[in-house]
C-alpha cells in the first residue's frame, strides 16, 4: 500500500459514484478539491458529516472547491443511505459518493488503518490543489465528527498562501492579519504589501490580509 504525504500528486482514478462514473481529475477540473473517506454506510457520525457537507456545499463552491466522498459499500447501499441522510439531516445530498467495494481507491489513498480495522477506511480528509498535489490531510477517529468551519478556515489559508507570500498565524480566520514569509525582504515587502506591515521581530512581520482570489 502506498503512503500519501503532503505535496504528493493526488492519484487519479475512475470510479462508480452516485452521480455516475467519474474521472477524478476531470471532476476537479482546474479548481480545488476535497475527498472525504468514510468507513461504511449507515454509520452515525458519518451520516451527520455528509449532511453537513451538503449544507456547506455553497461555501465550498464560493472557494472553487469540488467535494467528493468515498465509502467502501456499493451504490445500492449508498442510495439507501442518502435517503436517511436527507431525512435525518434535513438536507439534500448534492455531491457524488464513490462506491469502493474492492477498496482500490481506499488503498490508493492509504485510507485503510490496520490498527483500527483490516478493512474499514479511517475518516480522512484530503484537500487537493489545482496542481493536483495534496495540500492537507486530516485524519479523525471514528468517534469524533469533523469540524467543517475548520475545513473552510484551512482552505482559506491554503488558497491565500498559494497566491501571496504570506503564512497564517495560529487561530487565524479570514480577514485577520497574516505573517509575511521570512524569504521576503523588507524592501520587497513594501512593494508586495501596500497596506503596510509591522515588524515585531525581524522574522515576525504582520500585514493586513491581502485579497483572496
């Protein structure tokens, strides 16, 4: 089994999904993507997560992020589960869910966690950039639901830092001050950051957030 790390190229795949056969790269196009893994259908925490994914889809759309989920059960099971998700979470699932019964994609993305189970996928999140590299991996235990506000916060940071020579400090939220990367000289910083900056230490300079693209 391969190990997926930050900066690796996200493996492409073709899969049967609840929205037909999809080529992952074609689905992402030139935008960003999130791939969620789920251990199985009809699991309680994942039911709330997929409902929340549907509710947050407009926020992902604003950020040019395509969403796709994966579970190791089949399409027929997925369609039944979607009915439960829509009913209990008061929403409409509006993104594809991959059927990965032979676990090909789970193994491709290193989703099988032997310490937890020899077969069930752990609940991982992969954020993929327009260059098809893995920008973020977060893995949760089965007992803890994902924080979708945190996912949006991280995507905002990833997109901001991809296009500007900045990093985001602890607990940063969209619109707050950011850190100028150490490789940028003060002379260059004056040109790059017209809103100005303050130098707390030579290696720690703060500037108002540049505009997100």
